């Protein structure tokens, strides 16, 4: 079975400071990992994904995420937060194992609030 | 490409009425998903189609919900009869198919339909 956890309902950060949104996962095989962002009254928008290769993945809007297999984590990061980054962030995982689901499982979401 | 298109964007109806939500996926995408989002339950997958065929409908809450995909460019989610607890934002998403049979990849979401059942 596959599962994903976002341990923080809300993250607060000052503009200009680095931000981290946490995500941990559980799969039987290798993980396919995704981050999505949802702005108010909008649908989810793809940010980045890890399938294989470099552990550090770069995505849209200056975001990046680091895959850590030993800690089963895929935390989302940005060196300098903007007020416009304030949104709801979702982590998702899909198990590459043949017996696993072909459908990604989404986390509950983390609300990021960037203060001016 | 216009992205995933959903209609209507807002729907207000009375309990007991039939509601039909519509979705046009991105051209060339083989997989289509219907989700429901509420504050209490977060994002829930309702049903997943691959090549117009329903593959997994285990998330459909009950028989009042039904979904169809008559062709590659159109899908509907119907609620009959609707109830106040069905109030939520309903998202449609489409995805290109990866090499493995049944595999999915990045999902592209529509803007959603905000449903209010009075």
C-alpha cells in the first residue's frame, strides 16, 4: 500500500526567508513523488516531480524538493519566500511496484502563509 | 491548449435535484480523474478512467453518484438525488499515459465546480 503524510497543517514564514514544507511517504517499491500547489479558488497546479535520477529536483516558481530515500521524505523548499507563494501545497506519491496502485495518493495539504 | 475545462464553475441547487458536472480533458490525455475537495475530508478521488473505461470507482460515495466518459473528450459526473452533504468543490483532472499499462503521470487539474446543495 502507498501512503503520504504532510505533518504540518500550516507553515508560516516571513517574506525573504527560506521555506520548507514537509512530506513523508510509504511505498512497497520505488516512489514516484509529486508536489502540487493550489491557489485560492483554483485547481491544483503541478510544481515538480521525482521519478528517478538526481535527488534534488527543481520545479516551477523557484521551488525545489529533495528526495531522501533513507528518511522516506520529499520536502519542498524555496530559498527566499514571496508573499505570492501563499497557497495550499499537496504532496502525492505513487508506488512503482507492479502490485501497487497506478493512481497517486495525495496528502491532506499544507497551508503556506508568507508574511510581508 | 486551453487546459482541462469544467462546467459549470458554480452550481447551487436544492436537495433532491439532479446535478450534472462536465469535464473536457486535455486533448491526447488518456486518463481522467474526478476528485471532491472539502475542508473536512481534503481531496478525495472519486473515479478514474483510462481510455474512456472506468478503472477504479471505489471512491464513489454511494449509488447516487455516477460518472461516464462517452468519448475521449468528454466526461460527466452526475449526482441524483443531491443532498446537502454533497456540497464541495469537484475537480476533474487528466493525465497522459506513461509507458506501463495503466500507468499515470502528472495530473492536470481543471478549475473545479463549486457545488452548493441547499
